């Protein structure tokens, strides 16, 4: 029943001009030091940075091992920064990142992870992306989807 409603709602948004459709945002992955946004106790990284002050505090907290690192400049009046970690295993790993603006105005940061082979290698990466500005009033949910394939 939920799937039928979702399909109907998506089609409805295409037919009725004042009902917003889900929209994929342009994203750019950015490189930050491994300690940036580090969660104590090995927790899962799910972070939304909307203000310069928040970004500066994260930089300050992560500089203990990276004193001379140049951090990317981000204009927080135009952009937000989202971080999520991925953990995977296999002989190699690929991933695809998307941010979707839902019809209700909230956002979903989605990582689709493809794990190749059955090696015992472990992969861990923090995936930081810059997006168009996400307003304070809107929530961001974090989703990971895993798939395993035998070969590339």
C-alpha cells in the first residue's frame, strides 16, 4: 500500500504544480583529514554543518594531528556540508553519493555501497560532500544501502 501511495504521490507532483516533487541536488565530494568530525567511541558519523562557526569548531577539534592542513573554504550562506561514514568489506569497494530533497522539504543523504568479492579487507571512509544550502528548519536523514557482487 505504501509503495502505491509513493508512486501516486510522485505522479501527483508531476500533475499538480503546487505539490513539490523529490529533487536530486548537485553534490561535490570534498577531502578533509581523517580526524575531521571524528566521533568519540567509534560512533557513526552523521553530520550536517550549516554555519561557519560550526565548521571552525570542527576544524579546531580536529587539528591536534593536522596543524598545517589547509581546509576547503566553504561559503555557508550558499552551501551546507554533510558527512557520513561508510564501512565495507571485500576485495574492493565503490560508492555513489546522492542528496535528495523530499516533497516534504526534508533531505536524505544516501550512500549506495557496492562491495566486490569476498576478501577480508575492511574499508572505512568519511564521505564529506558540499551541497546547496539546506535551511535550518529542514531535517537531513542518513541512509546507506549495501550490495555485494562477486566481480567488478
